[in-house]
C-alpha cells in the first residue's frame, strides 16, 4: 500500500512499513516517558517498545476524556450545526499541529532533545524553550485541576459523608503518586479500563435519556447556530 507524498502520507507509510517489516523486533519494555512508543531504529532494525493494543489504549485515553459526556450540553449551547462544524475544525487543527510536531522532531539537530521545549528552542532559541515550558505547565495545571474537581464532585455525590474539600485532599495524594509512574506500560491497562468505563457512561446516558425523554414536560429548543452561548 502506498500513499501520496504528503506529510500525513509519509507518516502513515512509515507506520505501515514498521508493522509489516520482517525486521521488526520487540525491545524489552524498560523505556520511560521520554522514549518513543514505536519507530525506534537501532542497529539497522526497527524496534517496537509497546504493543499496538497498549499504544492504542494510552492514545485513546489521552484524546478522549470525561468531556465527552458534556457534548449534549455543548451542542445545546452552540447549536446543532455550529457545534459539529466547530468540532471538525478543531480536530483538523489539532491533527495538523500534531503532524507538524512529529515532522519537526525528525528535523531537530542531534544536540537538541526531541521534546516540546526542544522544538521550541530549535525554532526560537531560549525564549522559545521558556515559552513552551510555561504553556505546557499552564495546560497541565488546567486540566489536572479540572479533573480533580470532576472526581471530587462525583465522589461527593456517591459518598456525601465527605464534603467536596475533603474528597479533594483524599484524591490529590493518589494523583500525585500516579504522576510518578514514568513507564507507560504500567498505565496502559488502566487507560483501557478507563476507555471502557467512559463508553459505558455514554451508553448509560443515551439509554437513560431515551427512558425519561417522554416524561419531560417541555424540551429546550436547540438552535442551528447559537452565537450568544457558543
């Protein structure tokens, strides 16, 4: 199978070559969070650090989170036409940026570490490295805080004996301990379990909505485009 000589085509062709190559060998899984998952070339052979299932589990959990459950309300606020269009545009922009990051990684000088801040340094020098580090720290802090609030609120609804603040201090040490795990192979099974739990939650929401829909006295009107709350 061959693909057009575009950035996406080259990356996809490289991935297929790795999967179908008779020289593919499995490297002992002792890599840390700075090691690439696939496509490692060593001594003329291509080595795979993680299996495809584990890679899929980690990547799926990285991109699909609990925010999926808020999509119905997002569609209500943005409109049933504007919201899908916005999602597609954001997905395309996200994929484009990811492919640019991968392409730039292979063009880095050997003395620069192939990380986010390394690419920033190669592009804009020390200022680029500092800006990337700052933005990554802000992003990590933002979604980690959101997940702490999400977990604490749900646990408080299940066990009201502990308040929201108490649950926050209960789960924070657990999250900190999880952040010290540097090998993705240990997180992959939990990521797969989380994916199944998320899928189960989506099914429950759909089934429950279908059960109570006809009991609602009045349904909110959904506009094609709702600029005021988009």
